[in-house]
């Protein structure tokens, strides 16, 4: 298919662009295969380059022959284009609609994007399971790397290499896989160096209504317990939801079959509910009414903050079991690709200082989200402004980022990255020139030949020029476990994402810059003092006060 | 001290408000403080509670572990003791009941507090803030405004200060006539002068208009205010009450200005609720946020139902209206409510702060409070429950003002010289009765009490520890680019002020404080600049000309700093709490610059 077929009018002059808290720009609007471009053709005026993939929905309005298109983006920005001429406006609108809803992955921008920078460190090679396993091997010899899923046949959503208990052979793994939803048998998620406890993740067991059991599954997870120790199973669903799952062949671990495990149910919402929550939240944030009661009741009704609190609480619970109770933990929900990953990844941020560095956080996203098979493409196909009925869209990853932001707020000196890093990740999961978040699993990404044909987000982010924006000037490595407060008074609405476009951030940005300046000046002064001291010491030892250097 | 029956009780348990944690310690009762000293010698935290800070003491029914005593403080601290023997508990309880209800001003802490300063220092402290100088700074007296001596003996209005500024065309008979037509004699006077447009902010109380009464002198008075400003043909009269309340007041012979009788006024209601609504609102807010294991839904619903943020926004909206009228339209504004000492003080003070960068500095903020709150007779003694109170007079009016300022600091982080700890510390001392500034209800009463001779000034104390209250990212040049602040009034930009209402609930605070960290850097920068200078001087003795900054190779800047982990059990994530014994946690950083450190 040619993009040209979809572009009914490639160019319109005299278009006026309105953006919140920015001056209006008049210029020429151009449509290309992947971008909407507005250029004033004057020097010093900012151009707008908008990826079609970033467009969530559009609205048209007409006043006489002047048409207006409201463009609502997946990054939650809303912009307005005034287009002279009814026909041009209709043409532009339908072209945008067609171009922003392309179904085929291979037509996505990352397949056409050519980087203008030299790739020094290839992001595709940065986080390979073998490397992570080497780290593990240096701490324990209880685990092995299994190739049982090398052709993705045992579990299509798992990567080809998986870390499993040393004593469990591949045949048992296959049997355990057949007992778990989507073949997602329990695998290692995190090893807590401090006390040797582990966190595993899986999908729900397929016990069904008649209480099926699987000896291999029981053996597999028991193999992770030290002699005489008990473990915790954290089921991210309420007991009622877990009960209902039995009717559809799913279920939960029966005490009788897993006597060494204590099961705890939490109440993290399923993905379709989360999408609804996001839509309502964004709607209330964009509400222009200034009524306090209306704002608070809409914020409450969106349930977003409740979701943040529940996810964070569950992650803290998992971390508490591991670090405080010295017990191993198995986390699962239904499919094991959404709430499970929220919990396991957040628990690691709480427990493991290395996850709070930029590289460590990237590795965490690779391990616990990309390789663990979170279906990014499905979840991020649409955002808060989509008109259509949601299919499998859900802000699962955005909620994870929100929770990380909450911890960052409470421990502002313990993270190497700043809020901008999290916002950047949010943007790239929904629309990007890089392909890191394309596809729903490792298997799909391999099939798409992403690593050969496209550029990884990490190849770009990790360049020193880019990283600078994302570094937290207050960072000082903190080797402790960090326990956030989950009281509602301690959790805040993530303004950087949800109120980003309906306030002027100038004052806040300048204050941030001032803080950065104070800290940088401190380093400068330190250096100056050190060098002067050296100079002085040298002169004193030379003991020749009249000699100039 | 005669009221203290049991000065010391041992083996007292202090329960944490939001978790299942508790510590054992000794309780001491002194003439001024209730002190809890933790027995565990390694951490040995001490809690000092000033009797004046205690709002209520409650003795709960006996349990197996002892007799619970619940103490609620005006600075939003809540402590829950369990005292092993009921007799001791009862003694402490009844002593406290007596101690927290002083019957005369002489019993207030300010009269016994002695910071070891001599009389001269004390006097200097009181001279720090000079309101005459402040009016001079605004450009008053001038060709349109003059100082009147009509209230020199507090004869016209006993709740006003002696020195008042009025239009030059307002003669004494007009002033006296106008004052007779205003509640409590509070006639229109100048509180802020916007020099750039010669526009005035005036304040007064409601007119005694009833359904039809009028007063020519009062009409003249408003006319005189209007005439003094050539930039605008009209003045705004802002009645800060909801219209319904103002209407109801008419039946009592009070009310609001009839636009037909006053030429060239633009009358406007702004709808801030009265002291009783505000008291109830805070009560509800505290109930909600004091709930253990509060769910997000209950929190947000409770926040909404309390109406607290709605009231804060109403005050802010009114102040913005005032600032716009003055700075954009160049119109003078007359502000009143009923008596003109609550809502009027809030709106005038906050409006001035929006218009004038001086009030956003530490010294300027003190001046602002001294002017619009203290001198104009905000009834601190009644509102803050200082002495044998009438519960119906208590209301968090001043707290709301401080909160509005905090909301502004959140929107304009570089506009204020001070941080929120300054606001919190002022709040602390409005209730502590440790300094003389806020005692009593009016200037006149303060003179009778001889506060300047017998007590110390808070402002001197705060200035002496100014370092703690600085905002490290404050930018004086911000005032030049933003002389007038234009805050957003969208509801979503108003936030719950956790550090005020949960100041003492450590588990809720961020575990690391950006503010503290950046302050440390700033302090260190100052020291390093000194060191650089000293080193350069030394080098010059060697005959070396020193190089400018920024040419040296980076060196290690690692400084050891303790980091904080806080505890899992403290936060109560659910299920596990209580099922396993809690362990010792790494200490949590103290964020409270604001804790009142009292000297006995």
C-alpha cells in the first residue's frame, strides 16, 4: 500500500495552530506518510512535527468556510488547527484519520525511520538474558537457564531463555506450563542478594472447577523454598475474582496442594477497568470548570489514585515478604502479563538499588515488561481520547510509571533519573520512531526482525547528549530498601503527565533549573577548592615563595 | 505549681497514630509543658507539648494495658498515651484540664518565657516591624492620603490601631459619622496603596444599613476614597460574604451598601463563608485525614465533603479579583465582611501579597501580618482559643491565610524568600502564646497588657533562625518579571497541605527532602566561596595570580550522607502487619525544621 493513496491533500497554506500556553502559529500544513507538519516557514519559529501514531482521535468543526480540527494526542495533549476551506479541512481530517489508525505493524514509522545520529551502543544488545544470568550465577548456583522455550512453543509470550530452579528439568517445565494460563509457568523474576529469597512470577494455575493439580508445578515452586521455610503466593485478584476464574478453567493454588505456601489476595483491577479509569481521569483533568467539588468528585470517580495506591501497596507487600519476613514469593494474577508485572517490577525498585539507576531501570523494563511479554502493542494502541470501544487497550505500564513517580517523589535523592525520564518512556510506549515497544512479545519482535530493521529506544536514550535531560541532580546512591508511604495523603496526582498541558510550567521549570544550577555550582566550587589546595600544597613543599609557576 | 498533682509517670506507652507501633517512656508534667521521654536509650526521642498547644484532652475507658489518654493539639499533633495506673492517668488528666485553660493573661507562657535577652534586645525585637515605615514605603502620606489622629485614644474605634490613613478630603466629622454607620465603628481606612496606579485598597466593616438606612458621611467617605484616585471613575466595594448572609444581616440592622445611594461604586459579593462554617470544615478535614487505613476513595470524598479546599479557593479567588481590579483596572477597592476582621483580613492581606513582591520576602511577610492581621484587630485571642474561650469564636481564619500563601508557593516556587517551614512555624507560634505578638484581640488590649515590656517578639526570634526558613530557589529577579502574581484558579491546582496537617506524622512525609538537600548545597556554596577566597589570598602571598573558576579537572565530590530507608511495618501495607514482630528500623530523617523548640 502506498501512503500517497491515503493522503488526499498533502498541503494547505494559511493554517493556524493553537496550542495551550503557547503562541499561535500560522503556516503551511503538510501531511507525510508518518507526520503532520506545520511550518511557519520563518526562522526562529518552532515547527510542529506530530507522528500520526500519536494521534488518538480528532474532531471537526465548521464555522462558515473555516474548518477546525481538534487533534487529541496519545500523550494527552490537545491541539487545534484552523484550516481555511471546507474541502481542505475534510480532506485533511480523513487523511489523518486513515493514517493514524493503520493496522499493519510493518507500516509503522520505526520501519521507515533512519537515525540522524550514529548508533554507538546498540540498544538491542544491551540487555540479553545471558548477561542477567551471569550476575545471578555470581550470587547463587541454585538456578539454571533453560532453553525449553527456544522456539516459543511452550509459552508464546515468554522469551526463549528462562531462569528456573536447577533441579527442575525441561520435561517438568513443559508439564507445569500446561497447568498455567498461556503456558506461563513459574520463572525467576528477582533474587534478593541480602537473604537469598526470590520472587517468581507466573500466570494463574488451571485448576478449573474440579480442582486439578499438577505435581510438577508444585515441585517447581517448592524447589525455590529453603528447607523448612514457607513462602507467600500473592494473587493480584480478590478471592471472589479468583473463584470466578475457576469456571473458565483458571483458578488459584489450593492450600492442600501447596501446604508450604500462604496465599494472599489483593485487588488490582483488570486492564479493561484501568482503561476506563484513565479516560475518566483525563476527562476530569481537562474539565475547564473551576468548581472544587466537581474536580474532587470526578477525580475520585475516576479511581485512578485508588489504582495507584492498590498497586503500590501490593508491591510493598511483596517486598515486605521478601526483605522483612525472609520468605520467597510467587506473584500472579490471571494472565500474568499485566498486574503481575506491575507488582514484580515495583517490588524490585523498592528492594534493589540498581533498579534505581538509569541502566538498571532500562534493564528492569526489558526483563520485567518487554521480555516478560507485556502486550505493549495491544495495550498502547489507543490512549485516553479514543472514541471507539476499547479492545485490549489499558494503561498498565503508565500506572507502573505513575507508581515509580510516587516513589521518586518520596525518595527524591535515591534515583539516578528524574521525572522527565518517566514521561519520555510514557510517550514512547504510545508513539515512537523507535521500535522497542512494538509487538506484544519477544516472539513477535523476533518475527518482525526489529533488531535488524529498526532502531532501539535505548540506542538513542543512552547517548550522553540525551541522557543529560534525564539525570537527577540530587542523586546519591542509596543502598537501602526504600519503603514508600501508601497513605492517600502521601500519594499525589502525577501532574507532570495529567496536568502537563493545562498549565504553564514555566515557573516550575525555571525553579528546577535554579536547583540544578545550585548543585552544579557546588561541584564547580569543590573543584576549585581542590585545585587551589593542590597548588598551595605544591608551593609549600617547594618552599620557594618567590618563584612563580 | 499547685495544679500539678503527679509530675512524673513511668512506663507510659505512646501509640503511633497510624500504625501498630508503640514506644515506652516517661511522662513529665511541668508548669508549661507535657514531656514524653522515650526509655529506649539509643533513639530516645522526646516529645515536648506546650500546654497552650493542647486543644483537648480525652480520657478513654480503661483497657487491660492501662488507661488511654488522647491529646489533640492545635498544631494538628495527636498523641495517644496509655498510662498503666488509672489514678496517674486521672491526675495527669485533671491537671491538664486546668493547665490548658488559663484564666488570666498572666498565666500565658509569654509572660514567663525568658530567652535570656536583656531589655535592650527585647526592645530592639519589638522595633523590627514599623508600620509607619511600611506606609511610607507604599508612598503614604501623599497628596491624596494622610495620617489621621482621630483614633489616637481609641475613641472612634477601639479595635483599630491608633494610626490610620484616610483620604485628605475626609474630614473628621465625615470619619466620625461614617464610623457610627459601620459595625464596631470600623470605618473605611487605607490598608494598601498601589503606587503605580495610585489605587488604594481600603477596609472596613459592614454598613448599618438595614433595609433602608443611609448615612451621608459614609457616602462622602466612599466618595472621598473614589476621588483620591484619578485613574478610575468608580471604586469596587467587595463584600466578601455570600449574598445570603449579607441579606440576613439586614434584618439585624446591618447589611451592605445600596448602589443607588453611593455614586460610582461597583458592588460585588465574593462568597467566602463565615467563621462557623470554616471551623466545621477544618473539623471535618481533620477527622478524615486522621482516619487509620484510610482508603483513597474515603480520602477524596472526605476532602470534598469537608469543603476545605473549596473555601481556600474562594479566598484565593477573592484576592485575585482584588489584585486584578487594582493592578489592571487601576481602581480602588473597599473590602469588608461583617466585622471586617476575618474575611476582610484574609482578602486584603492575600491581595496585597499578590500585588507587591515585598510581602513575599521574610521581612515583608512579617510586616503584612503585623499590618492586616495584628494591627487591624483580627481577634487572635478568640480565634485561636488563647484564654477561657468561647468555642463559637474559635476559627482557623489565619490558618487559611497561611495555606493560601502555601498554595501560591507551590505555583510560584521562586517568588517567595521563605519556604513552607516559615509558614508552619508562624502557625505554631500563633497558638503557642510563647511570644507577645499574637496575644489579645486588638492593639489597645496589647497596650493594656504591656506586651512590649513584658514579653518578647516572635519576629526577632524567627529572624534569628532565618537560615531554617529560606527558600533555596528564591529569585529576587522573579519579582521584576512577575511583580503581580497571577495564579491559576483551576481546582486541580489546589492541593492538600500535608506538611501542615500532618506535620508530626512522620510516616506520611517524603523520606528525603529536596528542600533540605538544596538548602545544604546552598549553604555549602557559601562556605566554599569563602574557602576559595581564603585560598586565593594565601596563594597571592606566594605571588601567584589566581585563575578564574571552571578550568580544573573534576575531582571527587563524594560526601557521606546518611540515607533513609524508613520502615515497612510503619506504613501498614496490610495482611502482614502484626503477624510478625516489628524490627528496628533505620532512623527516618527529621523533616521538621518547624518543630517548636521550647525553652522551659
